[in-house]
C-alpha cells in the first residue's frame, strides 16, 4: 500500500494519542455527569467569559457570594417552565443599594433572559424561564456604586418530551394580554410595616421567533413581552426588560415594602407595540 | 419606550447572541482534527463491537384483536440501548392494506416494526398514523417513507413538528447518539380535524382529533370491526401520565372519550385493557394533581415548592413517577394559576 516508515510511526503515535484522547473523553464524561458545579472559567467550552464581556461591556464582575443567590432546580423538570428565584442581601452596615439584576442563561439562543431594575425595597424576584440545554445560569447584581456581582448555578435540562415551547398554542393566542395581580402576606411578619410579596401574571405566548412553520415554510415572527413596570403609587417597585427566555405567560413574584400607596399600577409592552395596563388596589387587610 | 435612563444606567444588551462563542469552538488545528478522527474511528469500532447488529429483527408483537397487532414498549425513558422503544406501536390489517399506528422512538425501531408487519402480511401499507408529536411515537416515521403510505396526523401536528422538532432532535441526539441517525419528522399529508374515516379494505378506522389534552395534537384511532381503540397518550396505564398540553383539557376529554364504543383499549404506554375501565387510574392521578395544585395556589405557595409536593400521594401507583411527577406538577400549577 506504500506507507513509508515515517507514515507508519506517525500513525502509531497518533493511535497512542488517540487512546489517550479516548481516556480523556471517558473521564470528561464521568466528570460531566457527576458535577453539579458551574463550569469554571478555564473550560474552553464555557461561554460565560465572552458573554459577560459582551453584555457588561468588559466591566469587572466581583464574586457574588453573599450578595446575590440563584435558586433553581438542579434538573429542569419542564424545559418550558423552569422556576428561578433571585435573592439579594448586603452585609450589615453596607450602605449601598441594589439597582438591577441581569439574568443570563448561558446556553440559550438569546442568553440574556431579563434585566430587572428594582425599587429601594426589593430583595427577592421569582420568575420562570425556558432552558434549551444543559447550562450555567448567571445572575449579575448591580449595586448603587456601579459595582457588579455575579453568581452562577448549573441546570440540567430534562430529557423526555419536555420542550421549551407553548403547550397550548390556541389558548395562548385567545387570551393575549390578560393580567392578574396577587398579593401575599408574609406570615413571619406582623400585621403592619413588614415586607410583603406580590405576583404579576400576563397572558402572552412569548414566541421566540426561532421556529419555522412547516406549512408556509416561513419563520414564526418573534412575539414577546419586552418591558414590564410595576408601580406602588408613584414609586417604581420593579421594571423588567425581557427577552425570549422568559416562559410563556410571564409571571413575576417579588417582595416589597408597603409605602402607604393605595394602588398598584402595571404596564407591559410587547414586540408588536401592544401596551397592556391595569391597576389594582393595595390589599390593606393583609 | 426604554426607561433605563430613569435609573441613570445603560441598558444591558439583551440581544447579545452566542454565535461568536460557537464560532470560536471551530478553531482547531489540523493535527488535532486528525487525532480526533483516529479517536472517533476507535470509538465507532468499540461501539459496533459492543452492540451486535441483528439486521432489523422483527419487533415482538401480540395480536390483541383479530388482525390488530401491538408491540408493547418498555416503561422506561428513551435510551440508545432500548432504541427509543418505549411507546406502544401497532398495525391493523384490512382486506386490501395495512394501517400503522405510531412508528416508535428511532428509525431502527420503525424498521423493526416494518419487519414485524412483513411477518404477518405482504399487503401494502396505506396509512401511517401518528397519534401525536412526541419522539417515542414518531421518530420511526422515516422507516416507512418509501412504502408509499400516506402519513396522517392531527391538524396541529405539523406545527408541533416545526415548533418542537429541532429541540427534540438535538436533545435526543445528546441522549441516544447515532441511534438517532436518519430520524425525520415527516409531516402528515392528511390532517385530521374533528373526525375522519379511513378504509383499508372492508375495515374502517375512525380517527378523532382532540382539543388540547395530553398535547395539542392528540389523535385516537378506533377499529370499528373489533371495537379496539388506540388511544395514543390520551391514556397511560402503569406508566405515569405526562401532562404536556392541558390538565384541564385532558380531564375534560376523558368524559367523551369514555363514551367511545370500544371494548378494548391499547394505551400509548402500558398494557391493553378493558374499556372504559382503562381510564380509572389515569383519571384518579390527574384529578389528584389538579386538586393538590389548586390548594397550593390558594395558599400562595410558590411554584418551585408546589413542584415537589403536588401529586406525591400517587407515587406508589406509577412507574417513572420520579421522572415525570414534578414536571407534571409544574405544568399543572402554571396552567391552573389562571383559573
């Protein structure tokens, strides 16, 4: 067949290195399955360093431990609805305030799920996101001095028939723009003055625009909620600037401190320019 | 309409895409590529040694009614080892032709179903019916693409294929590797809206397209002669039901479904069972799930907490409970929150 000596020895050495690579692959597989930790920055597959640079224009990100925590199930049970809770805390005596939290799902097609601007009294935000595959999720808190703090968790997308898309497309269309607002008391606190929780829900399909209609062969246009504002009286409690990783029927639960206002006001805007507005009386009985 | 200015900071760019990171991954030296090729060849060699290829051995089938055959899938998750063979698939033989109901979780399973059909009859396959878009029921479609059959599905099936297909293909490629080779989501040439009758030669099949229940593209097939009902995943037995459409819609569908003139049901998962008794376990589970979620919602419990609570009293009754109950509870909670 005409292999010369060099070719043969090179082949042998390549075979040896091939075996080494196989072992490395085997180890990588074992590690990949058992590790619940976020991928580290040294991993070449880690999208985060590049994402962080692009999203935050190269600003420094400090370790968010003790400042911002992400609560998510390790396994995304339903890829279309993965609950995520962001909690912030500042050490006693730290006079800075939380300004914003950016939620990033590294491996999603559009990784920035949302940026939340918060009023002076918000420490917790819960929402629901879509998860496309195994991914790190980052939350970056910005404090009033401009310093950014980042935390991360790893989430395993579930297999099975779980897909990050609408389950009932007709209903999603029919109920567009409906809103609900719920107010919860926090049993741990007394009847007055303590923090409370509220939840805003909007009916919206939040289509990603990444899907192709098999009949028309056209891409389904992106159609999602881009902005949401919640005011307590005239004071802004929460604002969300959001993308396609937020689940269908956007749903945000947050804590706040009552400021004596009599009404909550909510306004949402979607990619088609629809504006959804409503007001609810503050439930004084709670 | 951007109000970031009110906070005195610049808005982060939410339209940052991951393309650049992916492109970087392709940068790779030639030598590394050659090494990778050698390693791949070795992997391929090893895997073919480990998995002996019996060329499309016929699936094991049972004749549950005259001329109506079923291969019962394992109550398991789809893996490379089981070739995705977890759903019930079957076929009905008429005087002139054959109708296939679901094709399995891989092209290989589809080919083995075709081989099983050929051990029974040489009649042409006139219809390939997909009961809904889930991978374990349709990934075998390509095995029948050259049989000249018309593919039949719910009018929402093409949309489900386009919206979910790419995700299913990549998610199961991760799990099943090259067992997924050749999978094509063949869209139906005939779509069913309401009811349709198909004739395979002195044998009429009544197809019924359902409103959103297990999924938003569920289809049932009633064999009028033997009064046998292929329910697709509108019915689960032993295998925990999976809510991927609407819990309320599913519970509502159970009433008209129970009135179907059938003696025997072939569920999407689990054994064939007398009709409509076959619905009892599933109805009890779905009602329990709904009741638990409603109580949790009324109490103001967050969804993450509800996911690990709702339905757990049903645990001992079902296989694969751990794999699906929290998912069902999550989906049910999000749906029922709007009641």
